[in-house]
C-alpha cells in the first residue's frame, strides 16, 4: 500500500499496524460464523464488544440487532461511519481455511466492512488529540433485505446518537487492493430498488381433471414471460431498468394442481421515477394475467422493501476523494460508474428531511479493492463478483487499505486530515 510521507506521519494512520491484528481477528470470526439478515445476534455482539473495548459508548438493539458506538471528543462535527452485519443465504465454495460451513456466507464483504470500521474506530480513538467532534460507528443489520437502515432510523438512531453532519460508508469491490473508486457527480452510485412478493390464487385439484381447476403455475409462467416486456418494450433503452423474478414457489406433488403460486420479484432502476413506473407496470401485468386466467381471487402484491437511488453529496465527495488521493496517490483513486447494485444507505441522508427546514444530511460512499496483485493479474475483471459463492477478498492486502480509507475520510470531516 502506497502512502504519501505526510499521510504516513499522521498519528492515526501511523498506528495502522497495531490496529490490523484485532480487526483481522474480528474478520475471521465473523467470516466463519455468518448470520443472515435479521439474525445477526452474535455478529452484533462481537462488533459491540470491539467498540466497547476501544472506548466507545455503545447502544445495542437499535432497529433489531443494530449497534452504534459513540465517541465524544469536544466540539466539532458529528461523523457517522456505517458498516453492515448481515450475510447472504449462499453456501460458500471458496475453499478458504476459514470458510463458513453453516450454509450462509459473507459473499458481499460485510465482514470486511465491519473489520475496517473496527480498525478505523481504534485508530481514531487512540488519537483524539488530533481531531475534534463526535464519531459514531454503526453496525447495521439487514442491509441485504434493504430493511435495516429504515428500521434503525425508525427506532431512533439519530435521536439516540445525534443527527449526523455527514455519513460515510464504503463497499468491497473486485478492484485491486489499495485502490478506491468514487462515483461521478452526474449519476447515482447505486440504483433505486424494490423487492416484492406476489401471490397468485388459483383453484387446486387433481391433475387428471385440469378443466376443474385454475392452475396458478400456468398463470405464474404467463406473468413471468409478460414481465420481461416491462424492460424490453416499456422502458427506453437509455433508461436502465432491471427486473428479476428470483423465486417461484408452488405445489407439493406432480399429481396435484396447487391453490397458489408465489413469486419473488426484484426491480432496480437508476432513477426513482423509473422505479415507480416499473412497479406500476408489474401491478398491471400481474392483475391482467390473473384476469386472463380467470383466477378466483385477486392477486396479492406486497412490497417487502424499497430504497432510493444513492446520490452522494458532490462537495463532500470531492473533499474525501482528495483525502484518498493524498493517501494513495492519483493512480489508485478511480471513478465508479453508475451501478445497478442497490443499497439502503441513501436513507441515512433522507432521514434528515423529517425535520422541517433542516438540510439533507450529506452522504459519501466509495468502493475499495479486494484483489491481491496475483488475483488481479490472473483474473482481473473476471474475478468472482460480490454475491458469488467464490467471492474471496485477499484479506492480507485488502484489510489495511480498507481501514485507512475509512480513517482518512473520517479525519477529513473531523478536522484532522491535513495534519502532518
């Protein structure tokens, strides 16, 4: 990892070697024992214990298993660092000696995010003479279901820990370790997203007398086929939209026509207006196909989660990008294109709008690399992506810069970034 002389001499970053070991211990533990969204009891406890040991006042159980550590250090801005607790329902196939064996997996890097946040918290806690303000480090549950941020905010995160002046977060990406990438000013970093379930009601019966039934599986097939036209024929080619039927559940035996079929549908769009139009189209298509099939009951459409597009604050992003350029050099700071990946991180900014007259809370979000030089040389862009059962950050080369990138961004906001 390349650092400029002024960055290496900063008191916080100079302690990096001492912060890496406990952060690595946390990473290995969390990676071996991942917990799914809403089930992060042990992960939350580990993170809370780490923050407590570092000197933070810790609040637990916010919006489920949410954790927030608060470190007050005189007058100054209130800076939030956010990381995630939850894993994915993916069976790990990395072959790593510390691989998970419980059917879940940190296939999106949340274990690395937690370890980096814990490392940054330690560096900042040990150098309070060199910055001023309040640092809040958040471990958020249920990011993968896009429900955790909303739950924490609804449960009074900002009332308990104070309204932030800025919220910072980072995300693992298939880039070379030691590299970071920020979004541009004219596109969102992540897409608006919604997840919903659709229950189609048929009339069950014997497979030998299909004329006496209304088969919801056939209706489901028609719905799935017709939904593809929402993207291909109702959306302008330049207006990016993704629609995925990720689950289909129906039936118990081949000789029984079931009563119901259930679809799980995910939508992503680069603008909230496009997402609104797509959701309306899904509703129309589902109801029309049910009518065409003479379903005995109207379908049930339930929105499970929704998150807006992630737009970072341009001025604050420019400042953090400058801090990263000072830290790593311009050759290791890139631009991240607009992505169809989705996050509930935007809600941390929108929550400030609930108070009339207050400005929106600025957000900064960047990607950081996880690939060792050998991994990048061997595979490059073909590296197993996030959510793959083969996703395997090179922790030796990825963790130290993940800690320093978050620390440098926090110092920039807390007034300690320019000190040599």
